C-alpha cells in the first residue's frame, strides 16, 4: 500500500527532473515540446488522482428527534468499492482519522462526542507498520445535540477523512456538513 504522501513525493521528483532538463535542451523546439507534454501529462495524472479522494465516500445527513429539543444527527458514510474509511481513533500515526468540526451556533449545545455505529475492523497494515481501525462499506456517525429553544436552525461544519485500499491511499478530503434541525 502506498500513501498519498509517497505519491506526492514521486510527483514532485518527476516535476523537478523535468524542470532540471529544460536548460540542457539548448532551445531545441522538439525536445522542449516533448518535455512540456510530459510535464502536462504528469500534472493531469496527479490532478485526477487527487480529485478522486472525496468521490470514494458518499455522505448522507439525517436528523431524528429523540426528546424535547434533543436530536440525533446521523452522518452516514457509504464507502465505495474496496476502500475503507478510518475511524475517529485510527490507531496510531499514519492514516488521517475521520474528524468532525462543527461551526459555532448559539442555539445548539452538544451532548458528548460523535459516536460511531458500524462494524469496526482492527487490522495490521504494513504501510503504517501497526494496527489501524477502519470501516468498510458503511458507517454511521451520530452526534446528539440539544436546541436551546424550539426553533429551526442549521448544524454546519465539515468532516475530514481518508480512504485506503490494499493498493493505495487517497489524499485526505474535507466535505461540508449542513443539516436542518428543529422547527
């Protein structure tokens, strides 16, 4: 398994080698054009690989009222193919753990931390050289909130996550969260 940092280092090395050869070409148009085409192709490949990170996980947000002014906010992730999504406690250095950051809202108080519901897998990964914790296919993250009044408001923020499979890790992605609550 190769980490996204390794892919980025390879790309930077390729870019540096192309840039280093340009002065040696002595203004030979054919060679310069070939080098620029190679550089453009490398940038295109890197762009497509980086752009796919957030496409491997679909997020769905729902709200369930559980008591007066108290709600469960479900942040459900559906993970594509053979990728896995790291838990909030991924288990050591290396993979980027899933994390939630909520925007301040004076109408909302948080009851505890975000909880995970799903089949948690703990497995040794050679890329990280230790056990890591992750989910495959689906996981539901649940945050309990309480409104300070009977009003309609939004819970907003972002989720940061990283996915890997047996061959590669994709760069971490941030996805915006916006959920209507109350009313």
